[in-house]
C-alpha cells in the first residue's frame, strides 16, 4: 500500500485539519480575552481532557520511571504553550491560510533536519536530494498561497 494512502498518513492529515481549526479557535479566543489567559485556559482544558483519558483508560502513571526520561523530552509542554501563543498572534495578522502555510513550511523543514541528524532519539533517516528539491517546490507552492 502506498504511504500516501496508509492509515498513519491519514491520521497525520486529520491532525493537520485539527491544527488549523485549533489555531483559528485559539486565535479567536485570545482576541476575546487575552493571549496569556487564552493560552492558560486552553492548556487547563487540555490537561483535564488528558487526565480524564489517562484515568478512564487506566494508564499506569505511577509505574513509569520518570527519572530515566531525558530532560529535553519534557520540553513538549513548554513548546505547546509557545506554539499556541505564536499561532494565536499570527493568524489575525496574516490569516489562517498564510499562518498555516508558514507553520507547515517550518514543520517540514525542521522534520527533515530532525530525521537527518536523528535528533531527540529518533531513528536517523538521512535526507535525499529529492527531499531538498521537494522542500524547494513546497516553498514555491507556499509563495503562491500567500496573499
């Protein structure tokens, strides 16, 4: 089966849809309240949803050896707050399409570097000239989307 039609790809595509909707909603919330309070409320609600999910699925939190986890793997929470804040600031200024396009260009470019160098303990997947060409075409396509 083609990777393009695989379940992991489709799940990732749904995640992209959720990110675009989330960014739009968070941006509107921050305009009706404030950037920092909207970011806090969004993360409190997310924490509660995660907590309920962990409790209902009976995930063994206490049995985890949290001290064995490398310190940098805990930065996801910090990055989440930064991401929500930056997306909420950028969408009203450049629009959902432009902000999402810039986000995706940043994600793909960074993902190629993470794969190539094996950062954060991921399996190293060296980049190919085709990927670099693809990023170039992607950037050119993004330029066509910018208004």
